[in-house]
C-alpha cells in the first residue's frame, strides 16, 4: 500500500487495521508531513486488513523497515518484519527520518504476532 522514509509517525509501532475510520486516521498521521497530503488509498475491510510497521524517528537516513512475509499459522498470523540500520562507515543523510511500511492482506480474525529481525548494514 505504501512505503517510505518520511512520515508523521515518530514512535516505533506495529498496527493492524480492520476499520475504515482507523485507516483514515493512521493514513492522515502517516502523511501529515506532506502538503498537500495524498488521498487515503481505498481498502475493502470486508475482505482485507492492513498491517503497518513504523521504525520511529531516526537521527539519520539509511534506516529501513519492511514487512517481509505474512504466514497463516494454525492459531495466529505471523508477520515477519526486517529492520536495518547503517553500520560504522556508512554514508547517509543527516536528516531525521521515520521509515514505515504498510501492506494489505486477506482479512483474518486470528491474533497477529510480529517477529522482528534486525541487521546492521556493512559499509566499507
């Protein structure tokens, strides 16, 4: 649905969205740094739900977060999230960033478990 490095969400969070009002509110917060903000993408919450992950505000560029996979387990939905951060010697912008990733998936009533894997980039 959307992925970027600049957003109005400054706290690290993982969100499951199953209602249109919640989606509009989250989209508005995510896009609040853009003027004018883009229109909220449509979602059919009878068939789908949205999963969003936010890395929180970072002091530089080079940070990333992404939803890598969503697996349907016997009793829960398992969302694998990758975070990466610049290592020593990596060049990056010195501006504040707020990486995020939002995806759509089939609606499920199972509880969602987030598994986060973190890596540090190697730079020479």
